[in-house]
C-alpha cells in the first residue's frame, strides 16, 4: 500500500522505515516542524526538583540539546507517553523512566500510582504548543500538583500544490496516517484538497484515537479506522485489516 505519513520529519522517518519493513510504500508529508527552546527547558529544570513528565518525544529532543547541562537531572524520575518516547529518554541518559501506553490521561493515572513524592515537589511537565488538554486536566482531577513549561512549539509547514497533486491527484494514496487532532485539522484544511474533495474518496484514514477521528470530515467517516490502543503498533496493524 502507498501510505502517507503526516508526522514531523524525525518521527516520520522512523515510521517510514517500519512501513518499508512491512512491505508498504511510505510517503512523508510532514505538516509541522518543531521549534525548540532548550534554554526554557534548562531554566525549568534548574528551578525545580523531583519528577518530570513528557507527552511527546520532542520534549526529550529539546532536553537533548542541553548536553552536559542535563547531567544533574538524569536521575530524576521521568514519566513518558509511549515506548518510543521512553526509549529516547533512556538513550539520553535518564535512569528512572516510567512509561504509559495510551494518551496523556493514562500517563496521569500512572503518575498517581507510581510517584511517591507528590507532596514534596510539583511535577514538571515539559510541554509543547499546541497540545491536547487531557493530561493536565486529569492531573488536576487527581489533585496532583504540577507546573507546565512549554519548551517547544510546532510550526506549520507550507505544502506546495505540486506535492499534494502528486500524492492525491496524479496517483492516489491508499492510506493516510493521522497522529494528532491538530494534524488532522490541518490536513483537511489544505486548500488543494478542499478544492478536489473527490481526491480523498478512496483513501483510508487511520487515526490514533477517537478524538483525531472526529476531526475527519463527516463525508469521509466511512473511510476511518481507529487504533484499538493509541500507539503506533496498533495504528499500523490497521493496514492489515480488511
């Protein structure tokens, strides 16, 4: 199958490799790129103690830019969403990494069970913009004190019409992978695709979660499949489904 990957370039390349190993043709179409602020992350780390939480590998990569300045913090507990993000944290040198499958809500539940230092220091959430609200909302619901610091933001990439025409008009893709609600909204708002809605009529839209699927236009809901678990293994498994 010809599969369009809408993740940012770094993560998208990893997904493309997995797709190639599965026998699919991967086409990278990153719709955004990270703008990292390592100085902000450094200041936040220096002014806090105790556990750290991340819901994206981009936060790990932002900390990675600190080099030796990160060393004093590598023994701090780090809570991460997803195996891939946790693996990047361990590769960076973090020695106490807790991983939650699923969304930020599940990560908050994990923190409530595992973190014993809640009364001593607020959790440091190194976040990006834009982001889903679920993690912070659930922390609040669980009465877990936290401090959110935005250390990166996702900047939209301008996609030229020639690229979109090649992917969706000249030789139509078989599937599009959607990893975030913001990306889905951006994808379906691309002007050329809005001008040629029939170009999407035979494409499967594989979504990491129900919230992402809700961003797909109603006319295409019959072409939507949602991962059983919000992780990439489950998402890619949809490619084998009838």
